């Protein structure tokens, strides 16, 4: 089962969802805020995707974090911080069941699904 993770009011997530619908891709949407996240899941993403690829350090959420949290942010404590602040994750996160992809590019989605 394909799962798209994000938040419903994110413009990039909306573009991704529109592309999936237009191309008749069956998927399940998981809203970080409404449906939550757990540490094990986030740790798996960190392992598979990499912390630098998973976290959006240009986000408002990152900028608003306490400086001590940002300076100590690493693979050991990242999952706990991300679970508390799920909008740190680059959106959307697409899980095809075989691979994970962050962000939305129409050409990449076309490659994945065609």
C-alpha cells in the first residue's frame, strides 16, 4: 500500500495529492498532525532516508526551535524531537512500500509510477 505522509494544508502536499489522483494512483494519506507519528517509524525513516534528507532546516518549525535543541540535534535524539514537531519533516513523504521519497517533483513521481 502506498502511503503519502504530510499535512493537509501544505501546498506541496496538495500538489502531490492532486498528481496522484489525476494519475489514478491508489494511496492512503497520513496527516502528521491528525494521525500522529511514533518514534520507531521516524527512526526507520532516519535510517532509510537520512536525517539531512528527512528534516527541513529551512522550515519555520526548525527556526523556532530552541538553539540548544538545534545544536544537539543528531540521529540519537532526532526522532523524539520530530515526533514532538512533525512539521520538521520535508513534505510530502511518499512511501511506495519499496522506497521512501521526500518532496514532490512531477517528473520524479512520473518515473516512480510509470
